C-alpha cells in the first residue's frame, strides 16, 4: 500500500493530540473486498464514556487536478464508510487533507455542497 506524502505528519499530530494508532493501515474485509484505510485510531474518553474509534484516510492533493483527486477521494470515502458501517460500525471515518488545500479548494461553494451532501468528516492538517 502506497503511503500518502504526509502520512507520518498526520499520524504524529493525532498521537500528540492523545490518540492511539491501533492500525497502520486499518485492514477490513467486506463483501469479498479487501480494503485498507490509512489509519485506525482510538482515544479513551474516560472510564464511563468508553473509547472513541475513528478511521482516517489521508490525502495530499499533490497532483495538478484537484477536481480529479477530489473525485477519487470522495469515491474512496463513500466505499470506506460503507465498509466500516458493515464491519466496524463503532468507527467513524475522517478524510484528512492539508490546510493549504482545504483553504484553497475545500472552501469553494461547490466543494462545500458536496461535503455536506455526503456527510464527510474532515481532519485538516498543517504540513509544517
């Protein structure tokens, strides 16, 4: 599995925020298909609240066509979210993108509509 350019930056930022990386990558078999999501992560919320579990798909949007990368990321997100709902329903999926890309592309009105309609949860990371 090829790692995205900023994989270790996102992993480190999550760990610094108190998250524990449980899977790198998170492998799921769903309906005869093997899926690998970049990270499986969890955080203890407290003795009475239990553990919050998430999965993070990391994208860097490094190619010239942000729209093409967005199409691919959206398709992956929808597929991965379905697999998680069926196989690990306690886990919430997030798409991680660099802050510079978020500010430049993901704040556009069209992109915001797509994010809202598809209920994409996001982690915005600083590449520095």
